[in-house]
């Protein structure tokens, strides 16, 4: 379901004239109460099995990434979405109570967050990738899914739920959901014949193909294919989807993505195929084991099945009770149609609430060019983390790419931005202030931060910036939030510079700057959690204290008189580039077989 999966479906006009309505499903239990009659915003009613304390617990904030397609290991586009989701989750929520004993997450708002990610593991392309690698499909999926988990750990991504569409609980939810949609009269059977792209796993209209019937996405010829499939009656939900977007324009964000969706719907919706007769690697259609459920109709339901706890009864109702609907789906713009058109229609058919918001972000390029293996300019997230560290990778992409738009990576800009912002503006401000505190106060605060700021406009300026950052996080303006926190650091550096000709070692001045660093550590923690932890512990706090921080702790006044700071030590390693002489020497050594040319590395600031 990750970026790169193409548009599915077949036009209504291509269906055989004698399409047959089906009625083979068993009766459904009526425990799922439809939350919306027309898909407008709303939350599902919890069943009687919900806990007695459910009414008093914080409203869930369910946040999802795409379920990434496991035809290949994770790439930087997948990492970008997940880094952004992790930053939003860290800002938005308190600890999820069911996971409190398993993970120690820093959540900055009093909300019950459920951060979902995972992998989409069915379909013809997966089976082909497995065969090419000499593995069976399950072994292939296990390997690639594990590579996602390992990369998320390397990037300091702390999710609450990781769903795999090969999980048994997921299959149970898919079967129940399929039966509900069938019971609504929205699934029928028909013949379809057309040009099929195996890489996209979808039928194509001839008018969208290139010369020789080549797919415009994969540049490979499509093949003639005729199948007897099951179809979902998407056209039935034309007006309901129009009403959804009218009543809730925030359903699709940013606004220019909403315009795209409105254009698609206005042009007329066509029913689409939800099964494949020629694909074995998938979930069988209920009561028709000769067909498997089409990967998108299967994978989208991972957002719901992920809500189930391990070991509990796998049912659609149980999953819904744990927090559906989702508050926010984060996706790449190329899979917007699936999430903003097909998915809400499917949910309406099953009597379930639609998500609050679908946010479609842009693509990443490298040095101004689209990335691709054929161009030899791919960007491997694992390599970036190994060379520069998770904080640097997280900060650069969230700071430099305006969330929602396309963004570009160049190594020169990466190094310049990270060094200037994290090593210089933030890291050096802390290091030199702690050095002065050690020299003049033996690393002990003489005042609390409220007393030190008495009569100073500096505190007001910092608090205004903190309010701005909160607003920006809340509105998914992640780049702007980074800029605002950096501005707090700039104010701190300016204050120190202004005191250079006066009492630079003033005990009160030092407390002002260290309180500023404390606030920066909290405000930047959704973006750079490890760096923030290093800053916070150097200010005399423990890791446990850092783990329970809330956004309200950015309020001025956290440092107390008598608190002892740690020894000054650089908190961020400056990235050093090879000089021309170094590069030439390394190249000569490599040619002589003495050593490999060293890559750009890390040294302490």
C-alpha cells in the first residue's frame, strides 16, 4: 500500500452485460452500528464490551502510515512518511495505556495515541518478487517486513502497532468486512477483459497508456487479460462522497489535494474490481476459494485490524472498539485516490465511520532529479543513518521539506543545514553556557529560572515562540515548527552575544540561557528525540524525567536554584567533509589496495 502502488479498478462500461448480483453470504451479526448514514465525520459507538472507564479515558488519536508493500526493502520515501508520523505521534499524545509497560515513549499532549504502521504482503507482484529471490512468498514477506522494523528502530521510530496483512487477525477482519459490504448489496460478479499492468496490479484504460501499450508508471507493456471478478459498486457512493467533502473540507489535506479528489469525483466514479482469479497469494474470497481478494481491498483494512491486541478475539467489532475511526492517515500523494475515494466508500458500505483526515504528502528527489535504480541515484535511508545518525536524518527531511510538497535531497545542503542548526546554533549554545556555569558557579544554578527572568523581555519572546511552535505542530506544519524552535536557539545565541561586552558570566544570564535550552529540548523532541534527551540530561535531569515530559513543560520555570548541571560535553557530532587533499590521499590508498577511501564521517563539535 506504499507509494508506488498504482490506481486500480475497471470502468463500469467494461463489465459484461449480464453482470450477476450475489447473495451467498451468511447472515451477519448486527453488533456494528453504522456511525454515519452518508459518511460525514463521526466516531463509532463503543460496544457493551468496552471497559467501564472508557467514557473517562482520553479520546484516541489514531495515526497511520501506509502499509508498505514488501516487493522490495524500504526506501527513503517510506522512511520520510514514517519519520513524519513519529514526530506527530510524539507531539500529539500521552502514553498508550496498553503499551505502557512495553515502550517508553515521549508523548507531549494528553491524548491516547495509537501510532500504526506495517506492511502490505499479498498480491501477484509479491509472489513474483519472492520467486525471483528464491524464496516462497511467506519467507520473502518475513524478510522484507523485518527490514522495515529494523529501519524504524534505527530511525528512533516508536510505533504502537505494526500490522502485517498476512496476520491471522487481519484475515479475520477482512472476511467480516467483505461480508458486510456484500450484505449491503455493493458487491457483484462480472467478466472483465482489458490491458493489465502486472507491476501496478491493475487494469489500464488504453487512453492512459504510452506507445506499444506501455504503462506510464513502469514503462512496461501491459498484457491482455480476461477475468471473471467481483466488483465493488463505487458509483453508488458518488453523492455521499461529494457530501462528505462539502461537510468536511478537512477530510483531505492539504487543500490542493482536496481539489484533486473533488475533480476525480466530479468526473464520475466507476466500479472497481476487488478480486483476482489468477492470483494465489492472497486472502480467498469468502465462499469462492478460486479467487483472492484484491490487494487494495485487503490492505486498507489493516488500519482497522491493527487496532486488535495480540491474543484477543479477532473480530471487526473488537477492532473498531479500540479506537476507530483513524484521526489521521499519512500517505504519499500517489495513493491518494485509494484513501480519499475508495476507502471512505468502502467504510460507508460497511456502516463504519470514515477517518477524520487523509493527508497526502509529496515526493522526494535527489539533486533535483527523480530517484531510481536505473539512474544510480537512489537514496538509502539505512546508509544515511549509519553515516549521519537518526537525529540528523529526521531533522533534515522534516525541516527542509514543507510537509505536503515535494522535497529535494542534496548531500551538501544536508551537511550544511545539520551543522548550522544542530551542531552550531543548538549544540554550541548549550556547550559554551555549561562551560561558563562550570567556570563561574561550579555547575550549580544560583537562581531558579523564574527569578532570573524577572523584568526581562527575553522570557516573553521565548514563550511567544513556543506558542507558535505548538500551533505549527498541531497543523502539521513540521518545517515551520523546526524553524520556530531554531529561532528560540537564535534568540539565546543573540542574548549571549549581546552580553559579550558586559557581565557575560552573570549567574542570572546563564540560568536564562539554560532554561532556554531546556525548552528547546522539549519543543524539538518530536523531531530529534535522541538529541533532546542528551540536552535534557546535561541540564541535570534523568532519562525517566525526560520520558514523562508533556508540552506544558515548555512553560518557563523548569530550572530551580541549586540544581547541578552535568559536565559540558558536545551533544551533537558535527559532520566533517573530506578536504580535497584527504580525498586524493584516500583515493591513492584505495588504488594501492592499502585501504578503502573513507566516506565523509562524524566528529565531535
